[in-house]
């Protein structure tokens, strides 16, 4: 097979990173498209050594974007979570982090004209059919990347990106509380199953024997803990009407803990 050159934009977006492809630059056939994306990222391989993936879930993501035919939106985009060690891309969830750079990609590829001093871009996510208005800093009609805004998980600072999410309740299940309960027990642990922007399972750290302030390395080393939360997540997925979520990233499991530096 001859090698192909396909243009893309590589963005750090929120706490994530990945290539942004214009839909028209990729094959219409989804099987061929997915093979190209997997090869681009270097999957399946634990290190993704032959691709641009970063060998973590945060850096193994992809966005496909295009002009929108929706009455409200300017841009449509599809998010994919690329498996690191399997020939698999999960197209079911959205990703708030990767959403942050969709407007920038659209401006860079000429789908949206930048204004001065800011540019508002209306975006539709095709994974969940949700809508978001993004505000990009564009002084003199040029994207500004430098700034003083910082977020947890990313060193340094950059220009702010304001995202106004609309109609986020029930994005995948059609209900805020898809199981019909505010609280319920799964595997002896009290949880809340919620669908707001993305399906989630929320539980207290202390109920899982954690403080909520452990490092990633500490959590990764606790295999019993990881197995426990994955069991909870799979059962919750079935109760939420999502079916077998074994090879999917939704619902996401969130562990909450009391604040240590003020707040509620």
C-alpha cells in the first residue's frame, strides 16, 4: 500500500491532546477511517511508539470536524477515544477537554472567520448531539495562544477559552438520573448515576477506602481498588441503559472527597 499524507492539527486541548482531522480529508468508509486513525496514533501498542499517541488515555484522543448543517451550529465534531492496546476506537462519549480546541481548529482550517477581539463559534457534538458555544481570544482577528489562565493538570498558562454548554442533561440516556434514583448501592458502595454532559457514576472516596488525594501512581498500584471501581462502573452502565460498557469509556467514574483548602 502506498503511504498517504493526511493533514491534521495537533492540539493540547484542556488536559488532553490529540489530532484534529477535517472530515473531508478522511475516507467515508468508517472501517478504513478507523484503521488510519489507529495507525496515526500508533495503536495497538502500550507505548504507541509508531504514532503520535502519548500512551495515556489523556493523550490518545482524536477529533473529526466539519461545517455543520444544523440550524444553530457552525461546526460539527465527532470525538474518539483511541484504545492504546486494542484495535478499537470508542465513538460513544463526548470529551469536554477536546471540545476546547474545536473552534481553534475550525478557524485554522478556514471554516470560521476570526473576528476582533473575540470569536464565538457554535459547535455541535455528534457523539451526544449536545451544543456548546466557544469563545476564542482573537485580537486583530488572529488566534491568541499566550495568556495567564491556568487549569489543574496542565503546567504553565495560556489564553482562556470560554465554553457555554447547552442542553447537557440526558445527553446519552435522555434523563438526568437514568436509573430513577438519586442514590443507590452497587457492590455495597453508595453511588449516584447521573447523565449531565456525560454519563457518570459518582461515589465517595472514603467508601472505597481512599482519601481522594492519592497520586495517580498510588491509585494505579492498587489493583483491588481498580477492579472494584471497574465492576461498579460496568454494573452502573447496565442500570443506566448503556448496555455492556466493558470496552467503552462511559459511564465515567468520579470519586469525590471533602476539600482540604476551603470550599464546600
